[in-house]
């Protein structure tokens, strides 16, 4: 995921920063003082005529009109010692001021529309990937999601954690492509996963459902070849073991204390090839769990990130160091990843940390939290 430089918030509909509102006023004061400090033969006052258009990008129509009026007064009254504009010159300055007011009005309307569009877009994206609860069933959850495309909350990666009649199930995946073009595929896969959590007694059945979803989506679009890598995890009631299925996806890391190891998972072909229910499908790997164990699942935006010399990010080596960060492991990994790559990886990034409780969770703390997070 590429962390491109974000546009200033005031260009995206947010209020302008203080410096943007102060700059025209400072320029006005400096020009007035400079004119009064120079000989009368040196004319600086007409530089004031260029300030109303600048003010239009920081003030609304009324503020710009006031600013243009002040410039006209300063230029039109010789006794102020700022300018000596005559009728035609004043008419030109007035026309520039009027145009500046129109620009400010158009900008204000555009900003209001942009705020509305961004609000709707964020609501739609959060409907696809809602905030991740701190606990799903008895399982602790923490996640982090960063989309590659600027200004978006959802890209081509996905994760979700759901409680169902067969235990708690989780998925972490990476669909073909990234950015807004992949959001539709992500939404379809998450919908299929949420249905499978409730309906399919076997984890392989959930994977087959995701596979069929991608095959159907590919058939609906001419020449489309949609595929995705994914790892699915199932925690049966009791949390004594975890079952893992991998479809071309990096294996999760098992953290036991400060010891980190890759889980032993036989990877199968990616989803979307129609092979999830075939003989080529991977077997379910079962792994016993101890109280306090943690599993960190991630996408290749993490494992394939490189530094300036081309070296891959050493996630398994860095996790024990970052695990004590008070900000939480997913955020600590992200910050370390940004520093390692010198600005951020070039692909979407998803991190999901699932924690087995050290002690039994009292009945009042249990929940059936559903959702995903950013």
C-alpha cells in the first residue's frame, strides 16, 4: 500500500487551517507598512489588488467581500498614503474583488458538496468493514487496516471475525487488485463469509462458499478472472485449539509469550479458481492453544514490503520487539513498517490479532460481537 501524501484537509472540505486565514491579513499589513516606509515615487499599493483572490480560498463570500472592500478603501483614499488609484483603476480593482467573491462562493459550495460525498462514501465503506469489537465470544480482537488508495477506508484486503453456532471464525484475505476497483469483490466475499459462519458446519464449507462467490462474480463480467488469497481460522467452543485453512495466503504467526513461530499450514490454490471443494483443496490444520496464546494474521502488504535496499520486512523478527508497545501490536507493526519502508508500503495492509484469554471470561463479559475494523 502506498501511503501517498494526503491533500490538506481544507482542500477536501474541512475548515481552512489558521495559517490560510492569517496569510492574506499579514500580506495586507506588510504591504501597507512597506508603502508608507518607501518614497512616494515608489508605488506598491497596487499589489493589494491581488489579495482578494487569495482571500477567496480561505474565506467565504462575505469575508472575501469585506477584504475586497478594505483594499478599495486603501487604494481609493489618497490621504491614507497607500495608493493613488483613479476611477478606471478602482473599477478594475472592484471587478477583481467581485470575481473573488464569486470564486469564494463557488469554492464554499464545492466544499459543502465534497463533505457530503465523503460522508456518504465513508458510511458506505464502514458498512463493508465496520469497526472491530474488542472481543468476539471469548476471543480478544485487535486489527488495523490501511488502504493503498488515497482517501479510501477499504481497498483490496479484507478481514472479519464472527461468532456462530460452530465457534468463532475469522478470515483474512487479499483480492486481486486494490483500491476502489476491488471493494465490490471484498464486499461480496465478506457477505459470503458471514453467511458461511452461520450455515456451514465445516470450515472447508465456508471456503467453498467464498470460492463460489468469486467464480460467480467472474462469470458475470466478461473476461474477468477474479481470485483471492485467504486464510480462515476457526476457534471451537472452549478455545483449546484452532483450525486453519490457507488458500495461497501467508500463514499466521503464533505468539506464545515472547516466542513467535509461523503456523504449519499446507497452502492450497487461491480462491476463485473453483478448486476449494476439489481434491486440490488444502487440508484443515489443527493446532492446540494455551491460555494467553495470540495469533497474528496479515496480508502480503506487510510481508512483501521492502526497504530502500530491497530487503523484505522481517515481521516474525520484529513482532517480539513490538509486542510490548502500549499502543497495541497491530498499530506498532504499522508504525514500524512505515519507518522500515521510508513512508509506507505500496499495497493495502491488513493486520488481525486474535488473543486467547489467560483466564475464563465471566459470563457477563461474553459477547457475540460481530464486525471488522480499521
